[in-house]
């Protein structure tokens, strides 16, 4: 079974670099997005691990996590993009029957937060250290800081940790529907829920706050992008900008589907739809 999974991944590599004539949908999405950006895959490597093996009466199901490393060339600019996928393979009698990507979605907890109370509108000055936020994003993009809880859908928790590492002050404890905080093994909705963090960034007047900008190219490393994949008004994913590509567009890190230096639009994601909506938030501090 492991041998068959290795053969699948070897075929994927061939599809990415054009050695295979037919391609999976996810391969075509990535190649199309790269073409739109004037970029191409120069080389692909993959490594991975078996995360879970479930033996049942008549079949075996394996959860495995391939880790792709893409060397991307965009003009004279080169960089490495990394992505972790969660995939399942179903075997019967040692024969591969079905193989697919596992989709993890956030619980439908799109809570909006309580408004700031007037008495709490005292100034909480801070200077946002973008370099430290990005350093943290790079350190933990494919692992988990034991200081914090790991969520099954971990994207917003991860971005919140990056913001915290950049010096953003917490406030609102212990009311989960208020402020932005992680303390004593508990956390606010805005810390861990994508829609709630989007609401918080749009409305906060003290401490961690942001201004919405109309174009992704206006973002800097350390800024945040929120995604509404279905275009239904409920935001379900969050990423942090860690770099810019040769065209000055954001490259982002994320959790849940752990990725590093991924192009901001997510057009190559299985979650992408043509109804997608984005919010681009530039973090504001007291140095401005």
C-alpha cells in the first residue's frame, strides 16, 4: 500500500513539471495560476508521512500527508513554496480503490463580538514588529507551539499567534465574545474563529487594530488576509503575509492546510470558488 501511495506522488511530480500528459484537477489549478502570474515550477520534491491507518473488515483506509516543495521561477526571481495536504487512500485486498483530499472546515461559529465599552477605550499603545511576526510565521508554519491549543481547523489560531509574536496586545479576558485574547488555557472567539477575527480587525479601536485596504498589493509582511470561499458573508479562512513575489503581490503562510509562501489568491486551492470574497487588513500601530 505504501508503494502505491509513493507511485501516486511520483506521478503528481511528473504532472507538475509537465512530464505527464494528463493531470489531476489540483495540478491544473496550480499550473494555471502560475501561468497567470508569469511564473513556472522549475522543480518539485515531495516527502510525507502516514498519519493514520484504519483497518476494517473489508478494507484499509490510510490518512497520509504529502509535503510538496516547489521551486518557483518568476522572471529572474526564485523562491520555494511549500504545501502540506491531508489525503486519504482506500484499499481493498491491497488494491487501491479510491484516493482523495480530505477537506477540513471550520465549525459554523461565525460570532460577531460585543462592541467596546466606553470605559475600556483607554489607549493601549503598541508598536507592531512585522519582522518578529513573520519570523514566528516561518518558525511554526508546519508545527505547533505547545504554549497554545492546537485546533483541527487551526488557521486563525496560527495567525493570532503571529500577531501576538509581533507585539499585538491582548484584551477582553475572560469574556470570549469580547476583545482578542488567549489566557489561562482559554481564548476569545476572535482568537480562533476566522469570521470573528475578521470582524474584530474591522471594528477594534484600541490595542490590535487594522485598516482595510482595497488591493492585496498594498499589504506588507505581517498583514492579514481573510477569505470567504463561498461568498456567503461568513469568512472561513485566515492567512498572514510573509513576503512579496516579483510582481509585488503577497505570499502567505497558513495552517489547517499548512502552507508556506503560497500565492495569496488561493486559486489553486480545492476550497476556491468563483464566489470567493477577500478582506485585506493592514495592521495599524502607534508608530504611524
